[in-house]
C-alpha cells in the first residue's frame, strides 16, 4: 500500500506534515509506504532534522502550491504541478492507494470530482467527522462542510453513506441513523427536513431511527447524524471551541479530551471512487500522523468499493 501526503498543504506546512509523516512511518506496517509530495529539497532537509532516513519514503518533487485562499477550480487547472494536482494524478493513475492533505479543501474536492469521479448514483460527495460518545464509543456526523445546502434526497443518501462508513471503518454494526432536527416529531423542522424525514423513514438501505435533536448528538440515540454541511460545520466548530475553552480555563476532563481534533486527523470524502482524506488546515504533527493512520484504515476497509456495491 502507498499513501500520498501533500507536505505543502496546511497552515504549518511543510514542517508539520513532515514531522507527522515521520511519526506515522514508525507506526505503519512495513508494507505501507508513504509518498511525500512537495518541494524535494525541503522534504530532505526536514527528514534529516527529524533524524529520519529518506530511503524510508518515496519523494515526488513539485514546484507549485495551491494556497488556502485560492479559487479551487482555477487553481487546480492553472497549477498542474501543484502538490494537490500531482497527488490526484498519482491517485488516478493507481500509483498510490490514498491521498491525504491539510491544504485547500475546495481544491481537494475539485480534484476528487475531476480526476477520481463520483461513484455512479451518488448525488453529492460529503465529508464527516467523529462524535465522541459519553459511553466511550463514537458516532459520525455528515455533512460537515462541503454541501452547505442540501435537497431532501441528498440528505437521505447521506444516511446510506454514513451508515456504510460507520460500519466498515468504525465497526458499528447496523448503525442507527438519525436526522438532525429541532424536534423529534416527523412534522418538525423546515420543509427540507420534513421531506427528508419522509424519504428516510421508508428507506431499506439503512437503520433510520427518526429525528434527533442537538442534545442527542453525543448520546446513544443514533450512531450516524445526518444534516446539511452548514449545520454540520457549526456543530463541528462548536465542539472544537468547547475543547479549546476548557483548555484555556485550565480544566481537564477525560471525556472532553476526545473532542481534540488531533485525535482523528482527518475525514475521507465519501462517495468517490478512491480514498481521499482531508485534514484540518491547522493540523500539527500529531493530527497529520493520525490522518495517515486513518488513510490506511480506510484503504483496508475498501470503503469506496463497499459504497459502490450499495449503489449498483
């Protein structure tokens, strides 16, 4: 297995990605090799700084970087030698099995759509994040940012994508799928939520348990929380701010330590024909390490193939 890493993406690149790659390389099996994509000279210098042998990695030199504030589509097409464009070329050519980056999220989505393509039948790819449960387990919420506006049938499809992800990557058998709403009754919420509920309750593709409210997110009512990307991103950032607020106030709690984004590293784009992992732009070396470990798990789970079978 080969996992490609964009070492020039993110707020702390290339230092954090290289340091994270060195940490991950020590934990990954011998048959998993990391492919570092970026400025070769900087890569070699930073590997030496971390006392890592460059022979333990593959290095692919690139000359361009897509900035965090650049227009995704224009940048992807106008910068063919950028780390993201080259990473997708390698992934599309089957030279790597997964591609991970903390860089421009929009460009990562554009690359996924243009190069890897969406699985036939999937209306809108999406991204997810982990929900730490009070009982020690985990749940997932989707979408958390790519699709700010969603139609009812797209939300219904998120139920299937999230269910497959939760089962095959996190080992949750027959995941309970809930629709995030402002009340439990089917008639609650806006017109989109009401229509989505009507579609989801009749679906045979996943285990729908009905509407759930914000207070249920971290409990046992559901394993998969479905919402539009606008709402999901607000939930995600609220959880992150809860953790940082507690740390600033000098408070420590075993449960809330699990809110730390570093523990999870990134999220796969669900609904495309390969493994693409998006990390947080502010990722440090620990987050990058965990993003690479997650990449391995997603490849081994054959997640895209599992999703494809559900849409055949």
